[in-house]
C-alpha cells in the first residue's frame, strides 16, 4: 500500500480548471533520455497539457552561443504554469556556464525559494540501512533555494600567492528565512490521511524539524533559530511539534532514526548536502525528485541527479526520478489524483523489480518507462496496483 501523496499547498490557484501550460527543458545527457520517458505518462494519465519545448542545452550553446536568452524569464513567468527540467552539465562547456545561466538563472530569476525534496522509501530492498522499510522513511526536506553561499558573494585577495585570502559569504535575510520556515509549517499543517510515518497506532502529530548550525554560525543561524521559534509559537501552529537539530546530529539521525522526521526545513547549503543523504537511504539518485517552487507561480521541477555523462547515450539511465518529478509538477498544476496514480505506478515497478541496473534491475531506460506505463494501465483497468 503506497502512502498517500502529501497535501500540496504551493500550487497554481484554480489550476485544476485550466489546461496546464508546461515548458520542457530537457537539457543535456541523460536529462534528455529521462524527460522523454516521463512525458509518456501525460497521455497515459489522461492529462491534456500544452507542452512547449525549449532547446537550451550544451549543444544549443555550442551551435548558437546562447545560454538563457533575453526575455526567457518573462516568457516563462507569464506564459507557463510549470517547467519540467531534465538535467544540465556537459564536459565540453567551460565552468558549466550553460547550467549556471539556465538553472541558477531560473531559480534566482523566478524567485523559486522553496526546494522541495521528498525522502520517501518505496521498497525495503532499496534501503541500505538494516531494518528500515517504507514505514520508517517518509519525510520531506524544504531547502532554502535563493540565499546562502549560492549568491556567490565574496572574492579572493592576493590570488595565487602564499598570502592568498578567499572569502565566500553566507547570505541569510529575515525575509528569506521566514518565508521558507512558513512554507514548512504550511506543509506540515495540512492533514495527511493514513500517514505512513506512523509506525504503529494512529497517525502521529505533524512535525517540523529545523536544521542549522547556530552553535558555530551564531549570527546567520541565530537568525534561523529566532525566526523558527517565533513562527512555531504562532497559535495557528499549536498542533505542530517543532524541534531543531544541529546539522551534524541531523546527518547522523537521517541514518540512525529516519522515522523521527516529517517535514525538515534547512538552509541552502545544508539542504544540498542532506538531501543527497536522503536520496541515498531511498535507493539513490535514480529515484530522487525535486521541485523549485514559488507558491502560486510558475515553478521548476527536476530530478535531483545531473546529466550523468558517464552513462549518457547508453540507454541505462533510471527514468523513475523523472516520473516522480512529473508527479510533483502535476500537484503544482492541480492534478493531484494523476500525481498519486503516477507515484503508485512507480512504486509498483520498484516492488516488481522492473527497474534499471542502478537499483538492481536489468531493464533499459525505455523498458523501465514501458513498465511504468503498463502499471498505469493495470491501475486504470482494476483500480488497484500490483
Ligand atoms: N540539476 C542539475 O541539472 C544537475 C545536478 C547535479 C549535477 N549536474 C551536472 O551534471 C554533470 C554530472 O555531474 P555528476 O556526475 O556529479 O552527478 P550526476 O548526478 O550526473 O551523476 C552522479 C552519478 O550517479 C549516476 N546517476 C545519476 N543519475 C542517474 C540515473 N538517473 N540513473 C542511473 N545512474 C544515475 C551517474 O551515472 C553518476 O555515476 C555535471 O556537469 C554537473 O554539474 C547537474
């Protein structure tokens, strides 16, 4: 039995009544291969969407010199509900300027301040931790997505000399911290039917855990602690259990006792690191999905993995992260029921072992895509999945 999708409070208003307008940026390497598979699910789910493909990628840059063209931000902001993104990164491109301009350009330019990454185990077989199953690993990380060291503030002095000084600033604003903390409470506060995180007995109280390092970063993460305490104390959040962990302890707890987490909120850098650990305890990058979200506005959904040049073009990339990414996107455009069916189909193929080699199967990318579509069709024929 699959856990029900978490209620999703960040979607486009009234989206369910409109045809979703989806921009597709498949990008480089396996981004192209897995996006092609994920898109096959739309007609299979009966979702009638308006798709527009954008060519931005390493190949496009090498042919035209263009990364993210002028006007692209406005075009995406005004003309679309969601962006389905594959991956970017190509060894031929110096300093990854295409990936930086396009992906970071969109994250910052569209103010996609929530990086939402589910950490959800679909089958015990995929978990490297002894004795942990799907009932133990079912949480979501909200990573702040527009601040921290990623704003690239800083510089070097006396570069290349023995006296070199290198400084990277960690930017944290009251506005930036407060809005991501509020997003975590908004997500935790929505009732979730039959929560799989309850190991026994009735569903547990919703929990938000803030992860910081205020003992070493008293200024930046002192701000996080103050804001978190203020927001947690508001009457609207009285039924949500709020706690905090230092990031070193949190890394240990992700492995030792993942069942203690429900909604996690953290900074950009810590979220980056912790969510790779989160992916690892659920089967790895081949099954990890993410959303870069501004509530109620166009948002970008992408697998956590990159373009994987080591396996690109070989037809062995795992497409399941891309299918799960599409499920997140469908929530954003008001298609929760279709999103739930797609997640259930992915879980069914994982449980049947109809997967690519990275998670123990033998199938090609396309054959794994076929298996997901077959699971969807079994579902619509019988209304239960096997
Ligand atoms: N959001 C993004 O677009 C994004 C994210 C991470 C890395 N990158 C870029 O991707 C390029 C490669 O980076 P990397 O190798 O560090 O990370 P990566 O995620 O591309 O690959 C890491 C390892 O995981 C494997 N892997 C990843 N996804 C897989 C899948 N779906 N199925 C099976 N195996 C999979 C790869 O084969 C590789 O061995 C770089 O240019 C990097 O900058 C882009």
